[in-house]
């Protein structure tokens, strides 16, 4: 038997289900909907409400890729692995479009543009362009004299060139989550914080203050908060804070979503003309960890300075916010049956982890949820096995993030 937390109240009522999903972010909603569409009785729990965490607080990039660029991904993961990851992110956007995301008022079918400000970035993105095309991906290049690449008001922060993903998009993540949640047959059980998870005889017992839910399959889709349910999972998913702000910039018209400084800064325009700017975490990486979901003066000052460099001094900041992301050791999601006692792969465990999106949840989580359900129920191919983390010496992935 495995216990993740002590009981907080005696003997709550118990009900049996086909599956329990913990966490109603984009991944948890995706898992629950995939299970429901197989005709299963599913309970989806959230300690607050759908999208209360990073899923509802990110920059809204629906962007191909999961690292700063394709060349970097190949160097990190190998070419076959990188190609598979890029395909999954394309499938992710296709699957969201199939759910009707393109009909949302906040959806914009805009390319994403990876900007090169340095010689090193320029060379990496040019190499990425060649590699992408060799592997069958559509990609374009814009030179520094092409005004179509950037339309901010300021001309002092002009890139040297840019790689373009032509089929990407953006959306307000809250709008997206509301639309996806509405597709569920059974409403999300909100304000139900999980106190404990017990496994016995291949069955999971998920306990909240008011109820115990029993099922042969439990999916943990809480991303950064995994270790709060089971401390051993802290070795797999590390909480990392991302900060953003919204602004108005007179005269700015952005025809793309932008990714700068190897992805450590990013910005895009909403349908109402406001602009979202995020990132500036790299200089403050030692403080941007943990569960404190709050903005800080240091990061916000850097975000403003970056925004003024891009858009000029005449900007008006209208909102600031943060979100806690879950980073895996190698920057790629983790999917599989897991031991809550030691955080390692445990074949036959009723508890499946689906987490570690490393700031790329909008680009990967929906498709990853479908793949996780297929792996758990059918034994289908799992591109994100947990045991890879233990097969090699794990390292902390400090790559770029879009949330």
C-alpha cells in the first residue's frame, strides 16, 4: 500500500469509477475527455477550478516545437527524437483545431516567429531552417530588411533575421479551457483538494476532505504540484515560476507571435490589440522556483525594459500575473505508471503520471493526454516514458518556456 499524505478526516463516503483524473488544466481535461469518449465513467477533480494553475495563466502560444529551436532539440535529444517531438506538437494543434479552437473569438491563426538578435542565434536558426525542411516540416526565413517580420513601434531592437513556423496560432488560454471543459459529460468537481492517494491490489483510492474516489486507473495531471501529492515525485517535476504582463503600445501591429533570445522572452498581440509579454526568467532562475504564485519587482522590471526596447518608451502596462510551471529533468513530458513512494516507474501501478511540460503545455499537453490514455488502456506507444529519467543521470533542464 502506498500513501501520499495522512488522512485529514475520518471515513469519507466512497464511490467507484472507471478512472479518476486529478488536475483540471489542459492535460487533465484532455485525459478526462479522452476517457469519456471511450465510454468510461470518469471523475475529474481540481482543488480550485479548471485552469486555475499555469494552464490558464500562460501566454497562449499554440506553437510548434518544444525547445528554443530545432537545431538545439536535435543536439539535445537526437534527430529521430526531435522529429517525433515536433510532429507531436503539430498534432497537438491539429487536435485542438478539431475541437473547435479556431472558432473562439480570441483565436488568431498567426505564424510564430523565432527572432535572431545575435550571430549565434542567427546561425542556429538558419541551421534549424535547413533541418526542418530536410525532415519535411514547413518553415520560412525572413531577413533583417523584411518589414513583414516585425511591426513594433520601435526600430532600435531590430533582429538580424527570423525563422517562421507558418501554421501556428495563438489563443486566450482561459477561453480555450472553458470551451474544452464544456465538452465533458460530467462536470469538473471543483474545490476538491486531494489529501491522499492509496493504492492496494491494483486499485487507486483518491481521498479528498469530503469523499473517496476508487478506480483501477488514477491519472495525476497536476504538473508542478505533483510533489505536493507525493514528495517522491519532486525528483521528476520541479515547480518553476513564469511571469508575464499585458500592455498597450500605440501603433504596434503584430502579424505573428514572437519568440526572442532563444525563447527566454516572448510576446504576441491579442484580438483586442493588447500585447502579452513574458519571460525574463533566465537572469532570475535561482528565485523563480517553488510554489509562490506572485509577480516580483525584479522580473517585472526586466519585462518592462524588454518591452520598451521592442515597442518604444510609450507603453502602458495594464496587467501583471504569474503561473507555476512543471519542469521535467530533460524538458520533455513524463508519462507512465509511477510509484508514489520513490517516484520511479512501477509497471502495474494504477497511478499514472502525466506531467513535466516545461513551459510548453499549450503546445504539447492536449496531444500528450491522448497518448497517455492510449498507453494506459491499450499499451500503445508512449513517447514520454518515465524510466528514461532513471536510465541516465538526470539533469535539470533550464530551457526556454512559453508560460
